[in-house]
């Protein structure tokens, strides 16, 4: 029966993380694997109240079909948010509401990519983007990222020789590394792309989750004609709402709207109305500040635990926001092998392999700190530290 499936679906890797989550259903396993916001911070009562208000006031309307572009009130909020946060003048008609930012990636692939097109992706890069763009059977051009951001020397070479159609970036609290591009790195990146036809995708699902340091400008400030912005309500409200958006120029937005009509007609009219009501009735800035405070404490707890329990030779990032940090194991320790051992020790993480488009058996791993309290983090990191030490002895 395998011959009935399309060639393109055969090329798409399974979500390694989704497979890992099956293993972590055991309640005795402490999991740092999922890229999940902290459920205790979801504004359940406020969303319930908003839903009731919406149904009472406009129930029959919100349960009807809606505009493909999205609720204009929600798009007005997004446009105002860009003005306030980044000083960007994004017109309402240049914003398309999507069913999560994952759909935004899918739509961009459908509209912009042909088989064999070249696409620059961060290395390591976001697994969801690798999956989405793999459907288009593209040629990935990986460019390494460091604590400063994308390797601009490598990027310049790739742009010059590879002539990629797209560059995909997560410049704020990158998934999986948790790093943020510096001001200098953003300016250098924009200078490299200036004057080219390459489109820059600036995916920013974590930008509001800053708990340390100072924010940097959007890449769109330096490259306004070539930058597509992606955003999401998943990390600041709840991922179950499945609400994201694309901001792009008029011509591209029109093509994206057509692709969306062919995909799902429109994003849930009901869900959009609930979020509009929630945003109207509540202090969203305070809610986001509460999330940032909690995540900051959890990140510090994980970093402190790693200092206590990890052996020498393990290097890691120090995020100023977001939900993840990235660790590099001593040479000779393969993260996939460590995962098997760690599961026996009742702790889970994501090995680095699915975040790369080339090579395998890497010595890197991603840890999520947003879903566990300080006590659980301490226990889990202690277990993982013991697993690493055991692997080190096995390798020796």
C-alpha cells in the first residue's frame, strides 16, 4: 500500500518530539522534552468569561463562517502591538490570521516554494519549520547559530553562491537554543540580504517572553521590503486556541489568502472573537509579565541545578527569555544514546538530531524549563546529571 502515498510526504520527517511525548506519559518520568507553555498560567477563568460574553452577545454570528483574512478587530490589535513594541507601521490589510503559526509556515511554503528551491535555515533550527518546508521538497542550506545569532560570514557565502529564495529565522529566544540575535548581528544579516530577492521570514513566537536583558529591533526595521513577520498567541495565552498570524506586503498577502481559502477557508471565527473579547477585558501586559516572572525563575532554577549536577565539559546557553536552553555534551557522548539511558533514570529531554537537516548522532540536546517548578527541575536535572556521568564512564 505504500505506493499510494505522495512522494513529498515520504520526505517529511516525523515529529521526533511528538514521538518522545508518548514515552513521557509515564507519570514517574520528569520531562524537559515538550515545547509546552506552563498550563498553570493559562487564563482559564478569563477565557471562559470571554467565551460566555461572546456567545451571549453574538452567538449566531460567531458560529457562522468568517472572513479568510481574519477578524478585523484582532488584526487591528496585532497592528497596534507592532507599533507599540517595535515601532513598525503594519497595515491591517497586510495581516492574515492563521490557525497557529505552524499554518503560516505551511502557507508560505505553498505560495513561495517549488521543488528544489533553496532555503536557508538556522543550524540547529526549529523542527516545525523543517517539517513544514520539507513538504515542498526544498534544498535546505543550514547556517550555524551561536550566542550572537546567525553566522553572518557563512550566510553571506550561502546567499552569494546558493541564491536561496527564503531565509528562515527565529531571532528572539530561538527554538531550540534559546539564543537571541544581537543588534550587530541583525544589522549585519540585513545588510547581507539588502538588494537581493531573498525573502526573510522573522518568526517571533517567543518575543514577549523576555525575563532578562533588553530587546532588540525587529529585523523588518532594517529590511522592510523583504521581511515577512510571523506571530502567535500560543505562548502568551494558550496554544489550544490555535491563533497565529502573518504580516507581509500586499502582493504576498493576497496570494496567502488564496492559499488559505484552499486550505481551511478561515481560522475559527469563534476562537478569534473570544480572544478579541479577552484582550478587551483584561490587562494583557500584566498577564505576560506574570508569565515572564515565572519563566525567569524556572530558567534560573534549571541553570543553577545544571551547575550543581552536570559534570565538567557540558556547555549550555543562558537564555534571556523564551522556554528553552541548549546543552552540548562532552565529545564522545551521543545525545540519542543518552536519551535511552535517561529514560531509564526517569528523565526526558530532546536529543539534538531532529533540529539538524544534515548529519546524525549529535552531542547536543534541548531542555524546556517552562513546564516544571523549581523542585521538579532540581530532581530532574540531578537525574540527568547522573545519566551523563554514567554515559561518560561507558564512553571511557
